[in-house]
C-alpha cells in the first residue's frame, strides 16, 4: 500500500487530563505502530481565535508536548511540531478559502456554538476554522485523521473542500478518511459536561496521587443511589464509565456488586483511584525524566517543524502551479 499518513492537531491546552488521554493520546500512540508516518500538530494558530482560552501559548505547548512524550509519542516515529512554524499552512488556507462557499461555513454547528460562547469576539478565525483545519490536513497529504464521532462533520467538510479543489484545479489532494476513536467521550467529574480544563472538572495526567484521590472522591455517581443499601445503576454512573477504561478485568463484578448494593460508592471510588494512580505512576516518572532536560521539548518541536516544512514546501509548489501562481 502507498504511503499512509496520519494527521491530527490539538490546541495547546497545557497539562493534559485523562479525557485527553482516553479520547486522543492513547490512540496517537497506537497509530505510530500502524502507519508509515504520523504527524501531530500543536495548532497554536487555531488557539488564537479564542484569545481568552489561549493563555500562554508557549508554556501551554510545552506542557502539552511533555505529556504527549510521557504518554508514549515517539519523535523518531512521529512528526511533532507547532502549526505556526510552517507558514505554508497560512498560504494554503487562503487558497482553499477561494473554493469554500461562505454559506457552508455559517452552517457549521461549532461556529454557532462558539458565537454563543464568545459573543464579544466573533472573529473570522471562528468561521474559517474548518478551512484552516482542512489546510492543516492536506498540506501534508494525510489520508487518515483520527476523530471522535462529534468531529465527523468537520472531516466531511474537509473532504468536500478537497473535492472542490481537485475538480477545479485537477487532482492534487487525497480525500482524508476518518479513523474513528473507539472510546466514547469522557465526562468530567461533575458527570454533566465533557471533561475540560476550563470547567475545572478534570483529572490531570500529572496530578499527584493525593490530588487524583481527592478528585475521584468528588465524582458524581448514580444520582438515584442515595443510601448505601439502594441498588445502583452503573450504566448511568460516571465512576463506572472510568472503570471501563481502568478496571476492564473487574467490570462485570463491579456492575453486579453495584446493582446488588454489595459495594458502596466510597469503596468503588477508592478502587478507581487506586487503579488510576497505578496506571499514572509510570507516566509521572517518564514526565519527570523528560522535564529534567529543559531543551528537549523545544528541540523536538524544531526538528518536527523542519520535517513538516519539507513536506509542506513540496505541496505548495504543486498547488501554486495548479492554481496558476507559479
Ligand atoms: Fe457508580 Fe460504583 Fe456507586 Fe455503582 S457503586 S453507583 S458504579 S460509584
């Protein structure tokens, strides 16, 4: 089979949490074994569209990449780099914007959601996000993009832009395919919203063991289980949903004990915290080792940017020729 290349981007959000790990990072690590090349991009330009969320881009990029490395991303196998360090992506973004109908952009659900979230700063970046995202992917001619089900419409949008470009200027880009992540999205410890730093309902991968215990203790459980003697409903319990990932070997037993009121939520949470901490221990150790070399992350990002740029330059030479700019 021809060269198979994965692309995925993540906003620099600083220290990563278990929702990031279960939903994306563990998958990033696995894909390294399966594909010829994986490109993992810190999408700092995207972050600028929500300045209040962006925070310190430098520090947030550093912390995020440190977590990626500790989780098993290998810069020898993968290209890890900051989006803004390859300026060709901005040029391709402009070119693609010329084949993107404005009406389609206004209909993207995440745009409407962002307008609701930041009504005082409805900027072009929010509207043009799917165009820049498409440029991110196809600049490297990636054929596979790992996504959750909620991101499928964005990928379909990218595929449509690719078709429009290819139809207008001749076959240039492969249509990227989705690689669905198998794990459902992780809810925050409040049990109400998706786990996220801005909601402070998260558990950081690098959190100290005591902090992990504290956060797990505060997790929302089955709201119908008021007393220890009440039978529980694991299928609606957020603690149980994390057991699915961290205690797969005891899942049936936990579910049965919960339904039969043989186990209390306090003990069930203690069990989860123990499993979580056991799984995070090697991560914490690796992170501390990597953090011991202050230049490591920056050297990896510089090397990644050089490797990414080498691909981008070739693509843009072809694009300029196809559209008549060369
Ligand atoms: Fe959830 Fe465990 Fe309590 Fe059942 S026993 S409701 S699975 S925390």
